[in-house]
């Protein structure tokens, strides 16, 4: 299959990055790529999806990687997987002789190993320059579920209408399950036996980078997990803190110990982000030197600075994120022309073990098995968002009372733009259509 045909199939099937920002996957097919990396580092505590999928569908994922490499004329494929995922490693090794281009790279159990920039350095020894994307270093990175979705699109002509996600935390039966896109958080949690705490708080995504959502928010193409936690849990309390209070605490307590910078994964690779310098500038109110503020654009928002590094339990990441958002709203884009610094010589001794991070977050009791099940789930109703990917949102092509089947296109990609169509996740009748979502009754 050539790159043009592959691009067309993957675009029409609505495949987006299944675990990150939702970048339209067809936009990653680029002949500048010399190396393709499969990201199976499962970056955050409690998440299980990618290791489970790679274990169960190793051959399908590996054959799809080989197909992509042929289409883009890449010379090598690296399956990057943590060595602690022993069953997944064994599954990959059992088929690797069939794929001469594929090698396996076993990774340490540290955070944030799944960050693309960190992963590329760990697998290839290359540092992606500040403000650049992996393809500019000749690398393309996909995660396991994204590649499996490509396999389903090419082999079975099946568009993306469902999502694998881990349901964990304070639930009766932690599980990884496949659900139709558009199900509510509450419905998904009920599939894990419901919450075991009163007034639970829900995080969509991982404990380090996920966001608090309510019970009526819905699953999208990028939902990796729903975590259920008590309101007084450390992770939740950090999320609920107010920016104004975070700033006042920083002004009174930041001692410039530099721990946030010393443990910053991007700083360790020579990128121009130094959280302690930002904290110094932001809390002093002195804006003569703009560099610490502009450098916030290079923050990956991994959360180590505030969730692990700071001895005062301050919130550099939250404050940096607010500044980044403010810069973007005022038309400031990623600065260019920054030179790459040296990789920190002490980097190897400053890696954060996942076990230690999990304990620090107060999540050790929740770090249990969440077995993968593919029991078919058909909800009575789904609410499907039109903006589930980077780029312009899809535009509805259905009307109220239309009868549709699972897999039908209900919203089309914007022509000429980096956009994706949206497909029905269940069969039924269109109940509501507006510029934000479409509701289907089964």
C-alpha cells in the first residue's frame, strides 16, 4: 500500500492519536521519517491500555507498523516498551522474527517515559530541538491503540467509533474496557462496578496530566482512562487549587531551591525551560526580562515540578499553564531560533521511578490489575463531540430524526484543513444536532 492510499483510508476512518492531544494520524505519514517508534511506555500511574492492546494484538500492530514503514519508506521500526511489561514483551518477541525492520527497545519504569521527546532520546539518543516536532528529527511516534485503529481501518474498513480505556481508582472492579465514543463518565464507571466512595471526583486521563470532569462528560477518541478518587485525595486537591491562591503561596514560600528545574525532564535534555526561573519572575512581578515567561511555551506539562519535586508543594505547572494559555490567547506562538543546550550530565540519577511516584501521589492502593475485556457495550444514548482532534472540528452531515447505523459518517472533516470526520458509535435515531455535539438514541 502506498502512502497516498494509506493516508486516504486513515483520514476517512477518523483515526486520531488515541492517547494524547488527538493529532490527525494521517498527518504523520511523512517520507522524511527514517524511524518509526511505537510508544508503549504507558506514561502515567494506573493506566493499562497500551500494554494490554500490544500484548493481545501484537501481530496485528506489528504488521501495521511494517505497512506504515513501507509506505513512508522508513528504514527501521522500534517498539519501545517498558521491560516491566513482561507479558507484552514476550508477545512482541514471539513475532519479531517475521519483521526484519522491527527491533524492541526495553525501557525503564520511570516517569515521564511516554513523553515523545523523552522517548526519542531514550530509544535513539536524539534530542528533538526546542519548538520542533519529531518528524524534524526524522522520527514519527505512534501509540499502540492508534496503530491498532489503523489496522482495523485498513483490514476491516472499520472507522474509529469506540475507545479502549482503563477505569481505575476507587471503583469496585478496576477494568480496561472497549466502549462506544459518547458514553458518559458515570455510565463507564458503572461498568467497573461503580464508585466505592461518596461524592467521587472523576479524572479523565492520568493522575499527572488528566483533567477533572463531571459525571455527564463523555468519552472521546483520546480518553485513555477514567480515574475515580475521593475529594480529599492529594491528586484531586492539587487540581482543585485556585490560581490566585497558588500564586500567593508561591510568593510567600518559593525558596528557589531549583528542585523543580533539576527534575524537569525537558530541562534535562537541554530545552530552555527552567521552572524555578519562571517562579522567580512571576512572583516578583518584574517583567523586564521576558525570557522566563516565553520559555513557558517549552513546558510539556508533565506535572513533576508540582506533584513530586517541590518540597513546599507549590504549583509551578499550574501557574506555567495559565501563563501559556494567556500567551496563546494574545497571539504568541512557540518561539523559534532557540539553541539546544547540553543534556544534563546528572540526568540518569534524576529519573523518577514510577513506584515512588505512585506512592507519592497516594495511589499505591489503587495500583491493581485492571484486566482487559471486550464485552460489547450498547448504551441507550451517546453524545458525540464534534471537536475530538487537533484542528477544525467536524461539521454535521445529519439531521434530527435521521436513522443511522454504527460507523456511518455523522460529521465531515473540513475540506483542505487538518481535520477528521466523526462516525456514529451506535445505531439509532439522531436526537440532537448542533455546532458542538450530536446525540444518538439507540
